C-alpha cells in the first residue's frame, strides 16, 4: 500500500512537469496505464484542480475508445469525464455508461449508474431527483449484495433526511456507519465524520460535536489536508455560534474565508461568510455583517447555487437599508430576494419551518410597491399619486383589520382545541369519534336497511380499524377497506353514513385530523417535522390536502395551532 502511494506521488510529480512544460503534447501520457491515470485523475479531482482532472479524463476516454481493449475502461472513461460538467452534458455521459454497462457482470452495476445520477442531481440542487435515484441505487445494491454501495446509498439518503429536518434519523445512520467502516474508504469516513459533527450541532449535542471537530482538526493538521482542515474550522465556527462565543468564530472563520475565496470553493465560502455575518450581527458590527452578506449575494449571482439560509441573509440586508433609508438599495435587494425566493420555493420543497421567514412574498411585494410609489412621489409629486396611495392605505387597513379578526378567531379555536386535548378525560380516548371506542356495539334497528349481523360485523371491523390506527396508512379507499372487512363498498358506505353520520371520506379524514390534534400537543418532535412529512405520516398524499382537511375539521390553521401549543409550553 505504501509503495502504491509513493508511485502516485511520483506520477503526479511527472505529470505536473508535463503540464507546465509540454501541455500541448498529450502523447507523453501514453506511458501511463489506465489504473495510473485513474489515480492521477482522482488526486487532481480531490485537490480541486479541475482543469488538470478534465485533461486526464478526456485523454483516458479517448484512449479507451481508440484501443477498444476492454469495455470496463470505456465505462470508467465515462465515469471520469462526467465530473465537472454541466448537468445535461454529465447526464449524457452517464447515459452512455448505462448503455455500455448493460451486459456487465460487475456487481457495481446498475446501482452505480443511479448513485452517479443522484450525486449529480444533488450537486445541482434537485433534491427530489437525487432522492429518487439514491433509492433506486439502494434497491439494486441490495439485489447484488454490494455492501459498499448499500452504505453509500444509505448515507446519501441520510444526508437528504438531514436536509429536510429529520436530524435524529440522520444521526442514527451516520453513527452506524461511523462505527461499521468495513466497506468504506478513508475519504468516505472523513466525510461521515464531518457530517456527523454537523448533525450533532443540529440536535444540540454540542459535546459530541466538539469531540469530532477537534479530532478532525488534529487529523487534517497532521496530514496537511488544508481543504478538510478549513472545513472543520467552519464547523468549529458554527459550534462557537451555538455557545455564543462570537469572537472565536470570527477569529477562525476569517482565515477560512481567505482560503475558500482564493481557491474558488464557493459553497464553503458562502457558509463561512454566513456564519461570519451572523457573528458580526450578534456583536452589533452591522457593517461587517453586511459586507459578508453582500459578498454572498455576488457569488450567488455568478453561480446560481442557492441555499435555504439565504432567506435570513436577504432579510438582514433589506432591514439594514431600510434603517439607513436607502430606498434604492432596499428596492434592489427586495428584487434579489424575490428572485431567490422563487428558486427556493421550487428547489427546496422540504425546507424546515424553523428557517427565518420574516419577510414572506406577499408582504415583500406590497413593500416593493410602496417603495416604488415613494420614489415616484419624490420624483413626480402629483395629486393622482397621493390619491392612489391613500386608497391603498384604506384597502390595506381594511384587509389588515379583517385578517386580524380572522386570526383572533383561529387562535381562539386553537386554544379551545388544546384545552380539550389536555383534558384528562379526553386524553384517555383515541379520537373524537366517541362511538368508535365503545365496548359494546349498539345497533339501531330502526336506522338499518341491512341485517343486524352485517351492520354489527362492519361496526366491529371499524372499531378495530380505529383502535389500531390503521387509518394512518396511505392509499385507504372505500373499496380496499370493504375488502379488508369482508363486505362490499355499498354496505360499508351505508353503515358509515348511518352510524358515523358522515361520508366515508369525511370519516377517514376526521380520524386522521383528530389523531394529529392529540399527537401535536403531546409529541414535540412530531411538531418539528415539515408539513409534508406530517401529512405523509397521517396518510395524506400531499400537504395541501392535509391543510385543507385540518382547517375544515378544526376551524383553525395548522400553523396557528402549533404556535399556540408552543406558547402554552413556554
């Protein structure tokens, strides 16, 4: 193993000489084997030497096409060349890999195709497509019993779980693979250690996070791994923010900032400046905070790579220029925020509710119009403009008063519901469907159009359906529940209409909402989930259907209900 490392160092040294003295004469690469070229490529790729790695990948693929020695080398050429490409070009190379590897007996295929696609989509901020490909990769990896690929797919899904707010689940997976490293490379383990430290900070396990960070700093400092060393310094900065040691954060991250900007590592630079800006804001150095946030905006305009915390950044900039009474810049950054917000709403479907949303889009649009009108008024004072502004104020006042009344009504309804849930007698029940928990099934013969036996069997089946919370499963329909209860949909519908006094759809929805009302009060973790995750756990196909059903059943909105629960807890 040591001899191989020395060989790679010698090869790199020779190739660097080639680059700087004979960069136009690629014929000299012929002396290197495919395996040696792969080692050189990944050394350049991992060292962020993009152009050098591109040259190697291009030569490797040309060599494999020309020699037609073994299809595995051609396949590997497509793998190498898809790195550092734009999305359509990279996908085209992966599709070529898919075709060439169709008849391979190698147990890495076809899972490798979907892992590469998942990583690619993740790089270009398409989390939904990334997740679909990682799940498919996991399926094929399990079929071939490729334990390394199973681990990689598991880890990538865990990273996406952390992204949508399921930090506890992410930590479980990362902890497992951090202690079960048989099929992982040193680079995989290093990435897990970084991610686990970050995830520990998300769940407030600061001691565990600090141990991993200090271990990483020691390792990377000893091995002269400058990139990884600076990434651990970012995490140390984030840790210091958590414990309110802002001066230490600034001291460490100013060094990181120079390194990442110099090496054009935009993703790392943006998060470094985010934490720097937050720290400067906490110590009331607003000019320094603004300097970092504006630099992030300039990078975003160049790369178009967005991330959720941009909401906080633009909010801060807008407030800053609002206080400075600089209408021009305030308007400019409102426009910037609206553009970024549109991208975030499209790409970051599962962004955590906890992220700052001080300025929602409707409010910003109104504020934007107000600023534009003020600028016009400054330039073209006229009675027409003043009249329009007055009318707008009246309309906005009317809408504001109406909204406040509605909000008050929603809050009262939410408070009444919480009080009911907290009532001792109610807490012992499964749901608001009191008849479903009765020990005896009472048959009202006068109501029946069916035989008593049929009605009794269906009601007993519904009782079990409710007690075992089977209504939380996705895809329940009148027909499939009827089959499960060994009856037909017509009979089941009649019994629900008669004894539950509602349609089957309303019956199913009410059970789910009643369950949600209780669990949201009693389960803090459940309250912290994304709306889409809560909807999925309750058996709804989408969050829109859940929100609509919740409001219809309760007379309030989910956000107000959760807010009132948190208020009572505090």
